C-alpha cells in the first residue's frame, strides 16, 4: 500500500514569490493535515482538511492557504514568501471515520528554501 | 488549549544504556497521547499511543511509555538503546483521538554513542 506522497521534495524560491505544495494521502484516508517543521519550533499545525472542508486551522497568516480535492489529494499554497517560511512542510493523512486509530501517517515532506 | 512540553532538546546516551525521554502535557480532560519518531530525511512514524486503560503502553522497536495523570506526563522509555535509535522523538497530544488537531512538542534529538 503506497504511503503519503509529497511533491516536490525540495524547492528553492525567492522572497515575494509564491509556492504550491502537493500531498497525496494513503488510499482511503480522507483527512489531510499540514505541519510546518523548523529547528527549535518543532511541528506547527497549519490546517486540516476532511472531505474538501477545512476542519481546523492553526495560527498562521493568511498567506498560507490550502485546499482538498474530491479524491482527497491536498495542496497548500504560500504567497508572498518570506525568509522565515523556509522550513520542512509535512503532510499527514488519516482515517477520520470508524476506522480511525488516531494515528497520523506522514509523508517525507517538502523542503522549502526561501532566498 | 492543549500543549506539550519536551524539556530535553538533545540527549546523548551510550549504546546499550537505558533511555527515558520526558513529555509533559497540558489538557483539561483525558488526553490522547502519542510518541512519534523521525529519522533524518524522513517523515514521522508512530511509536505508540495511549487512549485509555493500562497506563503502561508498549510500542514498536522495543519502546514503552507510561501515562501518569497526577504528573501530566507521558515519558518514553527503552531498556537498551541501539545505534539505530538515533533520531528525533516527538510527543503529541490530541483532544479526541485524532478527531481534533494533534499538537506536537518541540522534539528531543537522541544521539547514540558507541
């Protein structure tokens, strides 16, 4: 069974540009969460989607947005990039129904560098 | 709001020695608690979880953790560390077994020396 797939794995952008990251969850998982990981900050929750609806949102500025498609694939977008947006962006999927065990299944992340 | 504190940012242990990683949580009701491990260049993998019942839970790779409500703690232990255990470990809490957002601690980086 394929795991969570994130693309691209690495990317370099410059300040002011925008970026779109993609996440394909495990087949059958309908919940997708996004986290930002930086040294010293750990994992910061960005948002979570379920059935194309944003269920939860973290404390990030409006430059960070996301969406989920009918096939559960999700994208997140960061506009007007700042140097501080350099981070590893992790996507995690899970069941959110009777099969839910509470476990999040993580992808390997997209490492964004902003110059 | 729920929160997780991992007081040790970096721990070094000798191979074969015992290990205990500390985790304290803040949440009003009974929390759902998790430990995840992240190897370099990879995503996070679940080691173990506690929802209810026996307060000592067993996980993968020989790890165990004990839930102590009176101390608001969920410490991770392993009796004998292997070099392959070198990684970063994250404690996490959720209000409702994953139906609410999962909040992670800052992580503890484990170094294993021969």
